[in-house]
C-alpha cells in the first residue's frame, strides 16, 4: 500500500500535535511551530524533485494540442489579436471535428455529427476510466504556485502565532504593572 510522502506525514502529525500544545500553552511549542514551514519547504522540494508527473486521463488524450491543430489545420500563423486568435482556434477545432470525428454513417451537418461523435467518445472514456488511488495523488508533482502558497501559509501561521504570543506577554506585563 502506498503511503503519504514522509515530509507531508511529519507535517500532518506535527501540525496536530503543535496545535494542541499551543492551546495548552506548553513550553517549547512556540519555538517548535517554526518546524512547520521547514517541513513544508522540504515537502515542496521533495515534491518538485521526486514527484510523479500526472498522467493524462483517457478524456484528456482525446483533445488535440494547439501544435497539432496548427500543423494539420491552420494555413497561416497564429494571430496576435485575441479576437482573430479565437476565430482561428474555433475554425481549426471545427475542421478537426469534421475530419477526425465525422462517422461514415448518417447524414446531415458534418460539424454536428463530428461534435456528437467526439462527445460520445468523451463520455465513454470517462465511464471506462479507472479511478486513481487516493494516496497516489499525494505523490504527483504539484504546481510550484500551489507549493509556494503552502509554504507561505505555514510561514504566515508561524509568524502570526509568534507575534500573537509576544503581544499577549506584553499585554500581561503591562496589566501587572498597572496593578
């Protein structure tokens, strides 16, 4: 059975334990909270270095790339104008549907028949696809922005908890001096 990545496991266990220790105001918990950003950074490094690239699903394999559409169905360069580019993409997509997906049977509008055949293949691919085991998803390479947000959140959390405790100490000292 697959397990969670070790740095992620340590992060989960430590985040739960430190939350309880902080609530119970145990000594050392405040300093140990800085282990969470460290573990998040190590997990991010491990994920980017050893993470598996997410394989394409059967449905995703049905869609052509822009390069494929351009090399097979585009007679000119991609436009820099967004409106014209949209028209070019739609035109090449429609040509792709007509040439690759129109079934030999039936009659009527070729584009509608191509769209129908393509959507039918999508539905069949979704129905036949096996679900990826839950724990394998943790070993897939994450987008660097997601990992950056994970690391930033842990840094923010540790800093905020530290500053909050310092403010509480200052407030307590000020209150005791007033008495």
